[in-house]
C-alpha cells in the first residue's frame, strides 16, 4: 500500500520487464566476472558481481559466484601470508 492506503498501480507486465532486465544484468555480470577470473583478475571479477547486486540482482548464481571468489581470495591471502612468514 502507498501512503494513501491504496495499492500502488503498476503497468501490466512491469514485473516481467523488470525480471528480464535483471536477467540481462545477471548474464552480463556473470560473463564478465568469469572472463576476469580466468584472466587472473579475481578482485575485478568480485567488483563486477558487486555491481550486479547493487543494481538489484539477487540470483543464486551471482551470490554463489561471489562466495566462491571471496573464498579463493581468502585462500590466496592466507597462502601469501604463510609465504612471507616463512622467509
């Protein structure tokens, strides 16, 4: 309900249009993130996924990919710290 106690009026198909827009956002973000990841740019890939989330994308694929990237970055940081401490 809006501030006047009435249901907001939406255009027919507006939800479908929004869903399609988010689907395109998801697709572009995933393709770009995978490309960046394969190029060894995990931080940039993570930023690409974060942009999709900021644009309203809440898909399992985006969040799963983001989680995997965070895990890899953490493992890389731990390995880097170990390497420095052993020198």
